[in-house]
C-alpha cells in the first residue's frame, strides 16, 4: 500500500520519472512531476485503468515535452484515451492541441463552457464529452470517475474529478497553493493555510460559490485532495481542508463586502 505521507521522503527531486500515488490491481494514479522552479507550480496527473489512460489537467504549452516524457515512461503517449480539463486556463489546457496531435483519438472530458474556448488553442476537431450531461465515466475495472461541478471556482464551467477507486479528488484550482518551499505532500496544514490563502483568496469568486460546491461534494468519501497548483493534501487533512473552504472569504466578498453582508 502506498502511503502519501511518506512520498516526500522518497521523491525523485530531479523529476526524471513519474511518481505513483496509488495502485490497486489495474488501477493506478500518477503524479507526472514538474521541472518548474516557481511558486506557481503546476501539477499534471495520469489515471491508468486497464487500457484507459486519462490525463488530468496536462498543463501549458511549455509543459508538453516534459509531461509527454513522463507519460512515455508509463505508456505509449499515443494510447492516451482521455484528457480531463477542469477549466480552460492556459496553465491547464494550453498543451491540449499538442496532445491531440499525439493522441488524436483521445476524448476531451470537460464542461460545455470550457469546450467553447478550447478551439482557440489551435485544434477544433476532437471528440468531446460534456461532463454536465454525463457526470460519470466508467473505467474497465468497473470503477468510476465522477465529475462534480464547481462553478465560479474560479471559472463558470469549472469542475472537480473524484476517482472512486482511490477516492482521490482532483480539485483543479480549489485548494491550490503558492509556495517556493514546495513539497509534494503537505506535512503541516497550519503552515500550508497561508500558502492556500495566497491563491484562493484572490482567484476564488466568493464564499457563496465555495459553500455551494461543498454541498455538491457532501457525502463523497475523499482520501486525498490533488490540486493543480501546490501540494497534495493527504487524508488526515481533508476535514481541515473542507473547513478551510467553508470559512473562506474571497473574491467579491472582499471587493464588495457591503453587498455580501446582505446575503
């Protein structure tokens, strides 16, 4: 069994190989790594399940070569079957046209709002699956990926992805963090809170959107939170992370406090 709280101590800090976060029979979840020496660090993930190989938020155009190399250590990149894009920002979706050249049969799994903007990255011929109409994706193992909308956190079509087998929540920009003293897995939630504040206070639209998303998430068993920026929150910190989001004042709460107080 892979323990997330032990991964920091065995992480390859040259980022020359993918890091496995979960494995059970034919189902595995990988962190693909990042070479960035930046506080605004991007995380790309891969969910492997039998013949299904699904990229989660593969990154910007400048990430393509690096992520492609990490994927090639796991599978033939041409066999990628799906690309999840939690929203359309360039740090998440900028490499999508390059991936579609390598894996032209891959299905784009995203929301209708996001899909409206994806052709502007240079490819408008691809298979699209609207997660708003099909909120579950069944894998060969029988496990499912469930897409949970998170509108205006921070894009209108934003969503998170819950992997039923690992119980990991790929949270996109929610619970993201900005941090130069980075580790893959958070060790100290109290210290990490400030790093999340630096992102979430400014990028999340407001507390109403946060609370609404938490209602949608209610009842979903989450073993770890995997954001697209910053560090992974392991199972022992999930309750603290949910409480953090429930109390977060952000975005328009701070810009227009006189109106928010009336809600």
